[in-house]
C-alpha cells in the first residue's frame, strides 16, 4: 500500500519516535498496518479504532455507559420506508482495510426521507454504508483529554457559540467551561469498555433539557486542538509520553474562559447569518478572533499558515 510505504520511508529517514494519524482514515490505516511501520503508532489497536469510527457500534457503547446519543440505525430500504420526519444521513465508517482512495462524505440534515434518498444512494455508490440518525436540537460542545490508566487526564470541556457551515457544522468559535464530573464518569466508563487509550475529543449536542448527546468521537488531532493546548498546555506531549511508556506529567483541568476562533469559517458564517446586520457581525467576528487562539495561525510561527494558504491558492 503506498500510504504504508510512505510512512515507512518517512520513519526511516530520521529520528522519529512515534507516528500520529491526522485524520480518521489515516488513524485507522496506521492502526491496521502497525506491524509494518518501524516506529510505534500512537493509536489503539485496529479493532478498537474500527469500533469508535463505526457510528452504530459507538452508539451501543455509549448507551451501555449511560450516555445519551441520537437514535442510529443502518439506512436499509426497510428503515427508510418506516422513517418519518427529519433525519441525518452519515457514513457508517470512513475507511476499511485495503481501501486505497479517500472517502469522506460529510453528514447532512434532511427534512424527510424523500430529500435524503439521493444522499443515501450517493454513499452507497461510493462503496460505503449509510446510516440514519434522529436529529438532536442543541448546542455543540466537547469533552477532551488523554485517556490513560482508566482516567481522563488534562480534562478540557468546551462549548461552541458559532458554527460553520451554519447551522450544523464545526466550531467557528468556542470557549472552555467547567468540567461536568457526571459526564466525565460516564465517558471514562465507555472508554474503558472500548479499550481506548490516548487523545480523545468527544462531541456532544446538549438541548434545553441539559442532556448531552454523543454525536462524534475523534481520537486524533481535531480542529480546536489549539484551544485545549492553550487552556491546558502539554496535552499532546502527555499523549506521546503515555504511548512511549514515559512518565507523563499530572495534567490538571483546563483554564476556564479560554477562547478559540476558526476565523475563515466564522467570516463565512457572518456573511450568511448577519447577526445584528452584516457589518456588526463581521466586526464582532474580528473582535472575538483578536482575543482567541486559532487552529493554525500563530504570529510567532506563521509558516504553517503560509504553506496552507499557498497550497489552497495553487489548487484553486
């Protein structure tokens, strides 16, 4: 497989101690082919990774641990015929062994089965398996940390106040809040049952009833990682040290009130939502951004932002 061979060459070219997967498919591939890679892989064994990436099985583990999650089932013809009301269509999983092409079809919300059916057919045509989820109305939040020795370390909890694409997208703005101890207890129970270790970002939607519903599991680098690292420095280093067997530092909880901004997404959101008018929303976006951490932009290390911008410019 070219991916594995590329990782082997990179690992053999110099002093690397560990390899991380930057996306779900890379994480899964590294876990599946770890015996062919000459350095340790940061992620759990493939059967564990496969389970957390499988939306149906993840919902089952969540329920066993006492966590709420949206009703989830395979999008069979029988399930579609019996469904009424709005629904979310997702891929059951994004990667399988021997898969050599990228497959990432994002989740979408539909008003009814009739409008959702083309998306189901699109996922099937791509060789993936679609699932149905009952939508949950609520605010997006996340619980983050490094799971090691049965405990979640460096605990960070965040809520998102702006999303892109609007209204059901990723965090364009977020800030840290006090950790919900009851939620942590249930999450630790689920992670232990799964056999997970390492970094984890669990995303929840919380409605007016205050109940968090688990909607996603990220066991690799994620968009707002800079927020967690700024509010609780050393998270990724602790993850690496736990994999390599070093004694990692005792990480406390994240600082409350730290801010995050995905300014490109937030500006696009402002152009659509226009909260208080377009100009006011744009100004508010820039003011928030000026006092926040960013996913890539850092005035003390601008090269990653420059490389990303130039790469997108060349592709366009």
